[in-house]
């Protein structure tokens, strides 16, 4: 995987400034072979102040109640994919554990009526694949949290409950995919294949909705977005955005910056930084 980053991008002490919230399209293990995409991720992280720790919400962990990853002993990465070349299973990302962050997540979520469980589980590829490119030194504590539901409003409220984490320096990252339909995947055409119309239409709508801060439309995307059911036959790769929106939005609204765009095997890799106005 790409080990390039801007000078001292992750070597500096954590910033006192509250981090933004991120939603990123995380790719798959072969993202490591895509020089453009890995470069985009590294450039993005180089413009972020070093966070105290990172809370990852991946499309690949749905579990109720809210469940937190390992905090007692370092676990092997969770290689939740099959049929790839062996070297993708040799990847390591041994970031420090984040027990203090887990305690805070549990405290905040419990205050808002969520039951929280813990599991000695390693990071899945929705977490470690982008982290390997963005924070290659693996020197920032990382905690992964499950999505207890795919209900947009429920996940948005969960994100709202976690918003105070930003004041302690936590970078909250929703990791999914802006469009995700594996029927489009055509290895023979390569990663630069032209996107299907449904993917391009949904991507354009998502870019506009996020730019305008239209949270209501994003939460109701199945009724508001073009080709929504084709862009997301199942909604788990869009759902981490709901938590990110909840964690970043305030009564005055939300600001978003599109950091990465384009397509990979027909799927939109658009990714955003989210901040309060």
C-alpha cells in the first residue's frame, strides 16, 4: 500500500482544534494498487490536523446493539473478503487501541438511549484499507463502531449523540461508497471503465445535495435521488454518511467539501469533509 504522505502529516502532536467529520469511499483491497486514489487519500489526510484518535464506522460492520471493536488486546485485521491474491491478506495495520475513546462512545451513546456492547474484533477492510493510505504511520489510536441499524434517522441521531467526541479531538470517519453495485464490477474493463448512467446520475445528485447541505434529502435519498435503488441495491455503503452528518451538522446547518471524485470500476468514489458552518 502507499506509504507516501506529506512531511510530518502524522508526526505532529494532536491539534487542539476540533477535527471535521469525514465520509469516504473506501474501495477494496486493490485500492492499494491505484496510484491516483492512494495519492488522493494521502493528500487529503496531509491537510488534516493530527487527531487525538479516530472512530471508524464501516459499511462492513452491521451489528446491534452498537458494538465497539477491540480495546484490551491487539487483534488481527478482519480480512472480510474472499478470492483475492494472497498478498492482500498479508497487510498489517497495528494502530494503537483506543480504550479511552471506547469509554466516551459508550458514555455518550448510553446517555441517548443506546445499549453498547464490546467485542474483541479487529478492523475490517472498510476501516484499515483507507487508514493505511491516509495515516500510514499507524500511530493514532483507532476504534471501530458497528452500525446497529440501516435506518437513516436512527443513524443520524446516533451521529448527533457522538458529536461531542470532536471536542476531545476525535476524528469521526464514515466509510462506505457513494455508489455501490457490484453488478457493475467488470475486471476485464479495468478500474477506469466508464460509469453506468445510474452511477453517474446518483453521483451528480449526491454532489449537489451535499454541497447545498440538504440533510433531509440525503436521509430520504431513496425517494429523492435518481437511480437510488440501482446505485444502492442495499444501503449499507451509504448508511455511514448518516452518522457522519449527525456528528457534523448543527442547527445552523452544515458545510461540506468534496475531496475526491471520479469512479472506480463504475462506482463513485466521491468523498467529503463535513464541518459545521
